[in-house]
C-alpha cells in the first residue's frame, strides 16, 4: 500500500469513528432531556406543503424541517440527520409515497430506533415512524393530509390534542400548523421546555414560500406567530389604485 493510500484509509477510518461516537453521545443526551413536536401538512388544492416544529433544542429550523414545491414535506427528528431529509426529498420529488420514503431512507440505518420520521407526499398521503429508543412519550398521529409527531411529550393524549387543534383551526396552512404547535408548547409536563421553533412552507418555486425561524426564545411558538404576521404584512399584494371616474352621464 502506498503512503497516500495508507493516510487516506487512516483518515476515512477516523472519520467514521468520530461520526459513530458523535451519534453515541448525542443519543445519550437525547434520552435525557429532549422534547420536540412537529406538524406536517399538504394543501393539494393550493399546492402548499409545510412543516412546523418546536423543540427544546437550539435552532431547530436548521436541520429538522424539509419541504419542496410539488413534492411534499418531511421532518427528521429524535436523533437527527439532514442527510436523511435530503435523501427523502429526492424520493418525494420523484413521486414516491410517504410510507415508501420512510422505508427507503431508514433501510440499513443502525440508528433507526433513535429516530422519528414524519412525511407528507404530493398527493396528501401521510406516514410516520417512531423508533423505540426515543424519550417517552413519543409517537405520531395521522389525519386528513397531515401528521403530527414528537417525543419527550407530557402524555399520550397530547398528540391527539395537537391533531384536533390543527383540524379545527381557522385560516390557511400556516395558521393550522401553528395551532398544533401551540398546544404542544403550552402543555405542562413535557420533558423539557420549548426553546426554538420554525415554519417552512413550499409552494411553486424551488425555494421556500415561507421560511421563518426562532432560534432561541422563552416562547418560541408565539414569537413565530408574530414573525408570520410581519411576513404577511410585508408580503401582502399591493392594492391597485382605484379606477379613474369617467365623465358624468348627462341627463
């Protein structure tokens, strides 16, 4: 073996070792204290696909939510990996269904029992996976073109309440996603308090239609709601000037 091949092999081995130990220590921390809740939904009539997420971790919007125009949306939480989200979005863009995407990206994953995946596809299909190694209470709840899920939650009934809040909320997709998150964030007994939140919605373009983040705040979901109000004000279509009055009709 040449010297260059030897050092390349040595570097690769060290990289995989660091990655394995990095996952190990993160998994230990995850089992101790993390709380997270996400809501995903599709409005197929308007071609809107969105994710709302709140977490006890810093800057949750960095690596949890994924969405794509005409494709769907995805959240990878628990033991997070942006690579799973990237791969999942590739499959969604090719027209794969939500359940197929989850099975494909978790195939052969040695950390699958420490992960939670939530997916909605382009047809409004929704599916989730919750590993057995996540902090209790953990799970997901499906609805009509939406899914809510989380871990480190206060009780078995919390996801049902989030689902009800989504279904009964007035407004558009963003309002419904925030309604579900508000229930999770205000629940007493979660393993840890919420610290960050994010809202990502895709529509017609290759970049997000809405992409708002609260990286650290004492009430991150309410702060996210305030930012959404500002976003709407600043992105509202300009009003057309009134038409000029024509000459008065002579009687």
